[in-house]
C-alpha cells in the first residue's frame, strides 16, 4: 500500500469519525467525472448517517448494560410465562384470569425483546453496509488534493 493510499484511508476514516464530508471533497468528487451532484450528495448523506450510527450515544447500542437489560427481559418474560401456565393449571374451574394475564404479559415481553433485538441488528448491518459502499465509492472517485 502506498503512502497516498494510507493518507486517503486516514482521510476517509476521519470523515466517517466526524460524521461529515469535508467541503473540499465535493469539488474533488465532481472533478473525478464519476459522480454528479446527486451522487456527491448521496455520499455526504451516507457519511453523515454512518457517523451517527457509529456513535454510541445515538440510539440503542449493544453495550454490556443493554445486553444485561435484554437478558433481564428474557428472564422476566419466561418467568411470567411459566407463572401464568402454572396459574392456569392449578386454578379451579372458574378462575383462570390471572394466569391468562401472566401468559399474555410474558409473551409480550419476550416478543418485544425479540423485535428490539432484530431492529437493532438490522440498523447495525444497514449502517455497516452504507459505510462500506461509501468507502468503496470514495476510494475509487476521490482525487488527491491539488
């Protein structure tokens, strides 16, 4: 890898870390002839989106605390489900209300935890793909500074 490629990699990583495309890149990208203004705007939006999704303060990140909370939700959901089933089975013929409510509550907690996990993973993968696509376009189209 040449020193200019290393410089470009550092420059691209710096833009992703900052979450904004440097203003001089617009001229360099348009001058390459491979991108028009719309393409440059899309790259700028991808860099901004990648910058916001890579920051831990923006939205849900799978930190140790978040993992512990998700595990707690699964345990509580399973416990409610088990208690509800036990309540239904042990109750007399005329009273199943609390058991049914516990089963429904347990299923809701488990379903919500699964949905949140799937959405977070989707967003993580989507952000990673946008970053990779923007990086490829920048490596191919970004001319060295004049």
